[in-house]
C-alpha cells in the first residue's frame, strides 16, 4: 500500500473537513501503489491551523479503528470517504506493508477525532462494515489540545494567570501607581510580539537599572564558588556578547540570538505567570517564556514572582549549555498532550531541577537551579548543612511536596545533565501517553510518533 511500514499523518483540525483529503485522493489513480504518502503529507501540512487556536476547546477524543479491505482500485477511497460523510476528521493513517505485491487484502489503522459513543461514529462504523472485510475499534482516549507549530505559542502569551499590573496586595509595588502603569506598558509590548518578529527592546528607567545593579553585584560575589561549572563557563560569554553588567539590563532580543547560536533555544516575552502546561509546552519548541519587567525598586532583593533578574541571572546562562538545553526540552516534549496528573508530576520535576536543582561536581555540591542562582540568600542556604539532600530520581522527585514562599527543606542532587536526560527519558516513557513527540527544528513543528501496531 504505502512505501513504508508505518506512515503517520498528524493533523488535528476539527474545522478543516476531511473533504480536503478526499480531493487529494480523487486526483490520484485508485490503484494502491499510486496513493503516495509524501503527497498526502504535503497536503496535510497546509492544514496546520488547528483547534489549538480555538480557546474554548480543552481536549479532544482520539479513536483508532482497524480495517481490512480488498486490494482493488477505489476501495480505500470509498472507505476514507465515509469519514467525510460522517463529518469526522481523520487524523492518522497507519498501514501494514504488503507481504507480496498483489496480496488480496490490506490492513489499515485509521485514527480520528471522535468519541465511540457519538452517533456519527456509529454511522461511520456501520458504513465501514458494509465496505470492509473487517472492522474493529482498537482504543479511544482523550488528548489535551497542544500547540503544533511554534507560532501557536502566540496564543499562550495572553493566557497568563497573573499579568501586567495585576499585582497581589502583598506585592511591594501594589500601592505604587507609577510602577503598576509601567508593568502594564511592558505587558502590552509582550502581547504585541509575534513569532518571527524581533523582541521589542525596553528602555529601562534609572530606578529599574539601579534595582538590577543591586542584584547583579550581590550575586556576582558567588559566581566563582557556588554555581555549577557550566554556569561559570557561560556567564562571561553573556557579559561579552549580551551586555550583562551592573549598569545595563540586557535585552531579550540580544540574548535570544546568542542562545539560538549555541543550542537553538530562544526567548519569548510574556506578561506574567503561565500555567504549568503552557509553560512546559513552550520548552518542547526550545522556547523559554521570559518576563521583561523588573521587581519594585524599594525591595531589590525580594520578588514574589519571576522577573527579569530571575530570568536572566538564573535561567538564561544554562540554556546556552547543550546538555541542559536538551534536558529542558525533554521535559517539554513529555508535557505535550499529557494528562493533568502527568503535568503535575513533570512540573514538580521541573521545580526540583531547573528551578532548585543541585549537581555534585568534583565531590562538591554546586547549584544549577535558577531559583538558587538568582537568590543569594537561598544560594548560600542550599549549599549549607541545613537542608536535606536526596539523589535525583524523577520517579521519586515527582511526588515530593514543596513550599513556594520559603527556602526549600529538600534539594535533589543530580550527577550530571546527561544523566538527568537518561533518567527523564525513562521516566517519560512510563507516563502512559499513547504516542511520543519529536520536534522538527526545520519546520518548527511537533511530530507525533505512534507505536508500531503490527
């Protein structure tokens, strides 16, 4: 039937109906050898605007049907056309290769967006049973909607749980109307930015520069002793190439270009806190959502939320390290289409690694978590004899509770970023998702990989 044993076409568009595929098939000869998988894949790539952009949709149902059909001209087209008649979107085709060129029957696996108890699905089954030699439902499950192309992240930026001048009453800037207005201005700039555009530059005020300088100077005192060696190697490169210095708040555009040249990671401005799902999904595209605003000048050593000091002095340096970048993306890929329970486990692993992780290097504990590297108080505390240290194991770490307003009582210690990748890969494979995901950096799209069914 197809040129390879496994051909998967991944488009999830509830609103571009299956007649588009029918039109493509009609333009082909109906003999099985001429239904070219590459041509169909190219057609499907034109339908990438999918239900992810429809904000009211939280998830969709995925159902797989196995059929056997006669290997005769027109049989496959008639079977596929039933999806159009039943108003059901076909989302995947998996075909078993012919053992012999003229084998009389073909085994096809068809995946679609529909629940098995829907009336139109029952109509589809009845029609298939009249046309096909054999029909059975393999499985049916729900999949949370997720971004398919990097441009889908444009929708995420406006989904912040806290954004702009929406400050809590205990925020140092809550009663400062000038600060709140400034936050609103910076939020509007982030919202205006779209995929492929340069990140807008912020003209920071004197007060903002002073707040940055205070944090920069204090943290610099620890750079030769407390961070991991990767951080110590990369930070001077940021000073040299991106303007990291006491009297200058670096611009996201310059940093993003630098990171892209090192590991393919880029920055994306965001207005505030995102949900765990949205944030982790961005990592799958090697995109890190970063704020551009800064903490209130009255308390430069305290912030109740991530700000540009946390992002640039904590997170950014290690995104220039290939092994750390790969580990971060691995967590992101595991989050794609994951259940809420899995997202909670992954976000907990993220908390104890990317935010508050420690490495053991040359027999000494060293910090790599951004929450430590951007807070000199917890940085000192984390390497003292006060907290408890446990070996990093995602199967254990994912269930560890943690405080968000105090220093961590427990830290997890990893051997290396490479070892962490291996551990996270094994952990991700245990999470029960029915497909895996690869990121194609050339097309900037996520590609689903389905298990071999035969």
